[in-house]
C-alpha cells in the first residue's frame, strides 16, 4: 500500500469518527440555538433513546419499524424533559440550568445501568456489511451511511428553519423570546419543540453510532466531549458548522494520531483542541457562528 | 433622633450577635477535631480543601462571569507539584504550598490571556479540553509523574510537640490554609480588583468606559482562581498522600463546577456549602439506593437546583423574600415615607397626586430584567 | 417649528367610550411597587398618550396591559379581562405591544419579521390559500405605510437604522391586526426628522385602520400632537388627565409635570 | 454587610458541622479489641466473633467504571449462600459494600468509613489500581488485611512494604507471559501489534509481554494506546493495520474489546491472529460482535465463564447460578464479573478456613501461606499458592481458542512460575 492510499485511508477513518461527533453536535447546536443553554445530558438522552430502540428490536420488532417508533418516543421524551426538568429553572441563572443537565446526565446514566446493566449490547447495523473501493481505499457502507444520514438531517433542518412557518417561529424565539411572546407565540411550546427535535436528532445519532461503538450506558460519554468540540469549532449556532466541525475534528485527530509520533494515540485528543483554540483566537464566534449583532 | 439611637443600638446589637456567632463558629471549627471521630475529621478536612478550590472557581465564575470547566486540571497541577516535590526532592510539606500556588498562578496567567478573547461556551470548551488533555499528558511524563500508577507520598505528619493525632494535625493545617485563602478571597473582592471584576461582569462596556483595565483584571482573575485550585490540590496531596492521573479526570472539573453552583455563585460562603454537598451527598445517595447511587445523586442535584436556583447559599434569602412578599401583600397600603417631589400646587387633575415612594432607581434595573418566564439567554456573541 | 397640531380632542371617535378600561391598577417588580392604583379609560379608535418623568411607571403601565408584568386591579378590553394573562394570550386577544428598544428579531430579515407578526394567522391550523393571500395583502399595506421596509425586505433586521427598526417593530405589531396598539417610547434614540415621520405614520395608521393606540412618550409635545387624550403619570399615580389639546395648552401644568420637553417647545 | 457575611459564614460552618454529626453519631476509635489468650494472644479481633465476621468492600457502583460494580453482587451472593449453609466455620458473614465511583479520594473516605465506623474485620476487595494504591498505606498502618484486591497489577505481589495487601487474579504480567510462551512455541517469528489501554492495566501487560519475549524471535512492531474516555478505538485499529503484523495482542476492557474485534473482523486486508486478554474475553463481549466474526481468537483464562456452555453442568457453576438467582435476582448470572465475584469470595472462604488464629493477623498470614488450594469456580488445574517470596495467589492460566459458539481450552494450564520464574520488581 503506498503512502497516498494509506493517507486516504486515515482520512476516511477520520471522517468516520467525525460523522459520529457531528451527529451529536447537531443535537447540541439545536438546543443551544433555541434555548441558549448547553445540554450536557444530550449524549445520555441519545443513549437512552438507543436503548429504547434496542429493547424494541430485542422484543422482536423489525429494525425499520423500531427506528421511527424510537424517534417518535424520543421526540416526546425530549419535550417531556423540557417541561419537567428544564421549565422549572427557566429564568434562573444560565449555569443553574447547565448544572441541572449535569444532574440529568448522572441520573440517566445510572438509570440505564440499572435497567439494562453495563454489559455491552449488540445493536443491529442498519447499513450493509462491507463497503466500496475508491482509489484503492475501502470505505465502509456504515461510514458512508452515517455521513449520508447526517447530511440529510442537516438539510432537513435547514429546510425546516428557512422555509416553514414553524421554523420561522422557532428562529424568532431563538432570536428574541420576549418579542416572540408579544407576537402571540407560545414560547414554552416552541422550547418544548426544540428539545423534542434535539432529542430526535440525538436518538438518530445514537442509533447510527451504536453498531460501531457498541451499546452500553457510557457509550456517548466520550462522544460528547468531541461533539462539544465540533459544535464550538462550528460556532455553536450553525447546523452546518456542527457537521463541518465534527468532520474536521475527526480527521485532524486521526491524522495527527497516526502520523505525528510525538503526539501518538494518547495525546491526539489535544490536537483538535489546539486547532480550535487557534481558530477561536482569530474568530471568537467559531467558523460558522454569526458575528455579534448589537442589540439596539 | 431617637430612631437614630435605636438604629445605632440595633446595629450594635447586630454586630455583637454577629461577632458572637463568628466566635462560636471559630470555636466549633477549632473544637471539631477533638469532638469528632478521626474518620469524620478527615471528611471535614476534605470539605475544607474542596471549599478552597470552589472559592477559587467562584472568583472566576461567580464574580468574574467566566465559565471554567477545567479547574480540575489546576487542582491536578497543584496536587502533582506537591507530590513530585515530595517524591523526588523530599522537600517537606510546607515548601510545596508556595510552589504549587505560584506555579498554578503562572499557569492561570497563561490561560487568562487567550481567555480574554473567548466568552461563555467557548472558554468553557477550551478549559474543558485542558482538563481532558491533562491525564494522558501526566501518563506520558512517566519519569516524573510516575505514569498511570501515580505517586504515593508521605502524608502530613504531626510533630511530636503538638500531641495531636494525624487527622487532627492535618485538619488544623488545612483549616489554617482555608481560613487564609477565604479571607484572601474576601479581601480580593472588596479591593479595587474585586470591584473592577464585578463591574466587568455586570456590564463590560460600561466598565471599560469607566476606565477599568479590563484585560488586566480578567487575566488576573483567572490567575488567582487557578492559584486557589492549585492550593487545594496541594492540600489534597498532603491529606490523601496519593496522586494518579485518573484521579483528576474531567469529571472532577464538572463536579467542582456543580458544587459551586449548588453551593451558590458569587457568595462568600457558598463554596463551603458546595464542598459539603459534593463530599457528603454521594454517600447519602448510596445509603438511599445501593443499586444505583447515581440515580439518587442526579435527582438530588436537580432537586436542589429547583428549590434553590441561586444555590444553597441563596436559599435563606429566597425564603425570606417569599415571606416578605407575603407580608407585603397582606399590608398593601402600608407606605414608606418618601420625599414628595410634587409641588405644593395642586392643579386641576382628575387623579390625586399623593405622596409616594420614589421608585426611580428601582425601575431601570427591573426594566432590564427579562420578563417573568422568559427563557435564560446566553450572550450570542 | 411646524408640528402636527390639529386639535383632535373634538374628533374623538367615542362610539364606545369604554373600549379599554383600567381600574385600580397596581403593578411592580418583585418588592418594588411601581404602579399605585391607576384608573383611566380609552375609547375605541382613540390615541391616548401617557406622559410623565422617568420612572413614573409609564412603561410598567404598558407592560401590565399586555401581560409582561403581573398587575392587580382590573383591565378590560372590550369587556375581556386582560390581567392574569400572559403576553402571548393578550396578543391573541388583539393587544400588540411594541416594546421599548423595539424588540425586532435582528437575525431575521425584514420580511421574516413581518411574517412572524402574522404568525397567529398562519399557524399550523390555518394555512388556507385565503389566509396566505390576506397576509400578502397585509404585507403590502405595511409596505405602503413604511416604504423603506419594502426596499429593505431581504435585509437582516439587525442591519437597519434605529428609525427603520422602529418602523419594522410597528409594522410587525400591525401584522397582528390588533385592536389595541401599545407603543413604548417610539422616539427613543431617533433623530427629530425621523421621529416626526414616524408619528405621522402612527397618526395615519390610527385614522385609516381605526386602531386604538396607547403611546408612552418622553417627548410630550410630539405625543400630544397626535393624541386625543393624555394622562400624566408621576410616581405610579395619575396626576393629570384630560383632552390632549387642553393639556398641551396648559403651559404651567406642562412645565411642572412634563419638564424639559415643554420648555423646549416654548423656546422653539 | 461585613458582619452579616461573617454571620452567614458562621452559620454555614455550623451547619456543615451539624451535618457531619448527623451523618454519624458514632465516636471514639482505635479501641481495637484483641484476642484474650493462647497462641493468638494480643492479636486483633476487631470485626470477628465466634458467631460473626464483618467484611467490607469498596467498588465503583457509580461513575465511569460502574460496569465492575456488579462484582460486589457476586461476592454478596456467595456470602449469603454460605450464611444459609451455616456460615464460615460457624460465623455468619456480614458484607458491607461502599461506592467510591472509581475515585481515589472517595476510596480513601469509604475505606476509612469501613475500618473506623463499620469496624470491619478486613477490607475484602478494593477495585481498581488507583483506588487500591490510594488506601494500601492506610490499611497497612492500621494493620487491617486487604486481601484479594480486584486488580491485576503486579505491584501488589512485588512490593514488600505492604504485608497486609495481596492480589488474587493472575497479574497482568503473568497473563502476558502466557501469551508470550504461546507465541514463542507456536509462532517463533511473529511480528506483534499491540492495542492497549493507557493505564496501569495496559502498561503492565504490555511491559510484561515485551520482557517475556525479549531475546526471542517474537517482536512487537506496533503499539497503539487508547484512553478509557475515548469513544472508540477504530483509529488505533486503522493505524495498527498498517503494520501488517501477524499477531494482534488486544489489551482492552470489555467495550473496547468488542470494538477492536469488530474492527478486526471488518478489515479484510489484515487478518492477524487475534489474542484477546482475559478481562475482555467473556462470551458477553464476543457475542455482540457476532460469533462468526471471532472464530480463532485466542485468550487465556483461570476461572469458569458462566456464559460458556461447556460449564453448564459443572456443579459449582450450577450452585453459582442457583445462588445468584436466589440472592441477587437482578444480577445476570452470565456476566463474568458476577462469576469473578463468586470465585474470589469462595477463595476468601478457603483462606478464612485456613486461619490459624481468628484474627486479622491470622488472615494476613493465611493468605500468604496457601498451598495448592482448590476453588470450585477456578479451572481444573488452577490452584492458589503463596508462600515466602511469592505473594501471587494465582499464576496459572490456560489458553483457549474460540470455536463455533464457545471457547475451547487447549494445551495444559501454564504455570508461569515454572516457566518464567518468580516475578520481582
């Protein structure tokens, strides 16, 4: 195998992990955009959704039926979480809400362990085994599948926000909730909708990555940090930014881990962070974030 | 005149009461190690040292308005500084404290500079990255840090003359450092630096206009804050006598932040309450549910935040406020005497221009506040 | 100084004198009591100005009317109690509030801002062709009032000038087809020329649409220029009420309660 | 203002103190009880009477390592089973479990609680190298036995300053030696790629392996580490695959083991002999990958995997399944960690039986003087032996290869003491 092929292979590997990060980063960005908070429990909610899907499949439901059921359940679950856990601290200092999500993180993680134990579960792979050869590099269907689904989700979100009245209302709430209220928008419902959507995207993320990472309660813990990095790189407000950020982080991390011996696999986690720091120092709002708009 | 005397009198009484309570608390703090079992003294020692770290984090988050998810890393840096000095150079415990403090102060300065450009979430991520990156780095520097096996060092031993048991001696050492650090934090906040910090937190551009040297103060806030965390780490090494990279994962950083928020941001004694929370509540959770302590612990965090959104330190104030509001509602017509600004002339008017409290100063602040039920917003910069 | 000074007091369209009725209104923030019991009425189709010094409670009055702050007492709009309702509910009843500082959606384009205003009519359950056409017609109407918004239709609201943002905010409020329009300091931070243009438009809206308007203003002279009636507020109480023209003419009263703005008028 | 703050601080401090008091009203420590007479005179009898024996364990029931917490259920089930049979030498066992969340400072706190408040006879198991290392000085000074810690680091056996602490499972170096011997015998020219967890476990095993193959034709040509906080090891596997090594030594914990096996199965261009370390060798790890994908994987073991059908009729495994069903109904009998707990608890039972004096000193000496002790849950041929200069109870493992739907043991149990000599620092 020559050097170029080898390099490409590492890039593909990086894109594969990057797509995993991107999928969760999308969910993080969604919530942040609508409520201005970072949901540290996002990964755990995704894990919980994945267990729901697993339970459905394990009880005999075909995967392609279990998936939509899971997405619907997750949507409802996300709305419920907003109503029950987040609404009571609405208006409290922002950090209070963040710490509530920390509590939720610990709770959901422990709950999943209690119900399903910490034994690794196998999760059905929705994509076919094997892959295709491109320029001497084999790309797995699962990698392509994750990237594809993430791209489609990103596109759907774009359509939703830019070309539907619901999306318009959601953006209005994200931009100025108090004015939205004065326009007769039921902000509470819109926030619930935002959480529901984020939970759905998160569920999709969990279902996509579970065959690769193997399902257990801590599955999303590691992903969350990278997703957080991806979202930050992308600007925390932009779905496109989240996806580009995720892929970038995945590739940067894999390449440096593989080619820079001083760094190696143990320290590669530092690489995307240095890049992010550099990017942020030049563009404090991230790659795709909007520059500050002065509120009049 | 008589009211003034009465006020003075009540003021004096209050001071007296406060001084008494303070004395009592000091006595309790000093007497505790003789009353409690060694194991409980050890727990109290841990509470105190976590309180030091939380007080440091409070300077940054509570008073400086910058979020750090990486204070566990400064804590680790302080702990490792002490451990390496004890292990390799056999310096004695006391020498490790200034070195750990100074080292973390400088480290904090280094972080404070890029932190100037970053806000909110972005700063949170960069600090979190540091916390994630440190354990593998410590493992890599095996020759110095002992790698993943960590370092076992001597704990703080009581000198023979003291006649104290090990736990008692450690408790007093940590208590002394904690007292100094908390006083330092308090004075820092009351100094020009502190007022500048508060001004910056509350309104950055206004503070800048006022001539506050923003960059200097923000960087210094980071440095002080890191120093406190480093001191706490150093104390940790004294008390536990063992450091390993996996003791300082990013979970520690998040625990610290959670402890601070639960205890109460921007409160001087919130860190103590927060430290007690992170120290005692996990064991309480296990007593409630052996099968899944995490379920209980998570619920308790959420419950505290529901009951006291501004932290445990704010709880008494909230309760008082609620009671006061109820009282106010009961006596609506009771008015505070205020300076009537209306002229004596009573022009033809349909409504009566009665004397009323001058509410002018209250309104602008209230107007700035989000209306009831508005969702919290982050800065969108 | 030319100003829109037709005396409108006589022109009060007083078919329904009790369109908006405020009785014993108390309101405040937390422990700070701002409004100490207001009583006034606004007739349908009337422009009512609320005047007074800083901190008198003008803004709080508007906020209590639309539900942004909780109040006690009674506020009825056409017989419907407004107190105890949230802003989104009062908006649904027909109260459109243009808050101080305009409250435009800065990340959205001008047209999107206006469409958010029409959201109540294009919500999920009402998406018929007729509705869409009605919204398009409304957009056209708003654009006629504010031709500058038409030109800037695709621009982000955040990039508009202060005056344009104020126009946009009023435009968005009108998209609700409100029966009661609440304007909070529309002249704040605007150049005098722009302010005059704006007040002309408000008058036009009131005359052509028949929308009842309650306007809070620091600039008493301007407000009195378009108002039918005026109330002067001080320290949370009404100290003066009456037809706008009468209040405008009473120089002493104006000077005492309304301060600088009147003096400047005299000087001008 | 200043004074009110002081007041509040005082109130807070008082509240904290009161909380502490409320947490426990027990006071007074170090009132160690000692045996009255005979040869055991002066030895500590804290936590043990003629009727009872109190043991305590510290496990991660919460936090990132909670997967191992279930070991405590296996242990507890064993003691309940034994109690129902009349106890250990007539003594009923009380087993107190505390949670340290895999954090060393918590481990110190909980261990001290067990010793000072619960007054346990011995701290039977602390889990994980960091937690164990954080408390062994303390337990040594308190003269409390810390038998059979749940970590395979070699340091528990090579250190001579901690007589009160001893390991149990074959240490990671011993396990590495088993694989080294196998490769030296079967593939003397093997090029080995290593995937390892970047902590004491991975490094101990990797270091032991390198030492054991030194001077032979077996060479380590590539090594990649991962952190427990990493989401996956796929990038590491891609790097290793570039080495084109003949053998992959897979030193991972269960989840990462599944990931590595799956990555290996997916990679059609690289088909090394996959050696999977014991920690990740449970059938529960292999099953999610798909049995067809893990054929021919080699590992080594020392106790009976309850998920393995070949032990279905084994009397001890049957007893284990019944007992677990009865005493820990929420625990999964197929989980090898529960079986591990059962095995280590029954090993302690043997050690307690062998005590010359029913004292802490008696237990300390007993675990260091075991002679070919057989334990039902251990593989046939694997016995516990310790003695002067040998503080490793188990140093024998047997190789196994995955075939069909189960592991098949092959060769004789490898006693690494015989093959490589005693392990020293």
